[in-house]
């Protein structure tokens, strides 16, 4: 495990005590300078680095000057609300790979999503482009066709939809599972962390909003999730560790459709506790 490397610049520290007051694990105390009282209890969240007003504190070898300042750089409520309300599930994609640097930037930002007890165990399994997607698509549809032929698709809505997807693929060459998206992302986390599924959903939600802001279309893909659940060999082919809990799957890429306004929903259903 990485050393904490907790350091305080005495010349910059104003002894305000914010780092000690804000520490979720209460492992920082303020004497003359802040110090770690119980290093084993630290959850490595870097709250102390973020809350220090003068940038006097460093932990895990992180230099405060390398962090991005927040003042004046956060989106206002109205802009963020329009992004949330204007986000759409995209099922029409251009047949062009995204710039790998953009995908990496989206993932590196999404990995800042909250995780239970700061476990940071989320794994992003990425299918990086059209060529790789061709192979994944063929394996998934072959597996679904085998399940259909053997009568092993689930009953109810999902089984009917998966059976229809196999039919239109074989008869029309139409991809109703991946929607011809050039990229696939599957999030998973170790069973051993406190909240593996919740961590995955937080990470994928963050990725989706970041992608939307960058002009990238996304789809929470329940059909891919069903295939991975029904055919464990598929997750093995994707390299997802056996001790991981699947979170969800998302197809994404440059949209081949433009939306011009938000939809109209709500008001929110709220249960107010008296």
C-alpha cells in the first residue's frame, strides 16, 4: 500500500485546523502544526489536501500546486441542470472512433466519482473502437442465438427483446444490441469493497455526464448487461475479474443524431418526512 507521506509546509500553514475538522476518519490533530494521530485509519481521500486554504498540506506524495483550483471554474446551477435535462439515450452513432485521448480524459475524470469508504475499486473495461467492437458484437450475438435455440432466454420482457435482437441481426443484419456504437464500457468492482454496485453506478453516471458535455452520445445498455449475466464466458473474454461484481454496461460514441431541446418531466416525486 502506498505510503501516506503526510507533509505540512510550516511557512504556508496558518493553523486554521480545517484539515483536522474535515477529516472523515478523524486521524488528523492540530498541535502547533497538523499531524497524523492514527495513520492506519486514513482512508486516503485527500480531503485534507483539498480543504487547506493555503495549499500547505500534502499527502500521498501529491503536490497541492498540481491540483486544479475550484474558484470561478465550477458550472452554475442552470447550465448543469440543462445538461442533466438535455441528456438523451443515443441509439444512432457515426461509424468513427473517438480520439483515444478524449476517452482517456473522460475516464480519468470519471474515476473521481465517490466510492464507499473511498475504496476506489472501480474497473473500467473498455472496448476501444470499431474493429474490437466487431468481435465483441459477434461473440455476444452468437451466445444469445445459442441461448434462444436452446430455449434458455429468460421469460418476460427481456427474453422477448433479446430473442427479437437475434432475429433482426440474422435476418436483416441490424444491430439492436449495441446499436452500432463504436465503443463499449463495462464497470465492475471487487465483491470485497463496501458498495461495489453503487460505486460502479456513480462512476458510470459521472462518465455519462462528462461524455455529454464533450459531445459524446451514450446509452445505458441493459441488453449487453443481460448478455453478460446470462453468458458468464462473455465477461471472461472481456477480461473482467471473476471476483468482481458487474455494475452496468454503456455503449458510446459520436452521435449521428442531434437533439435541440430538453424534454418535459416532473415535477419530482418527493416524500417529505415530517
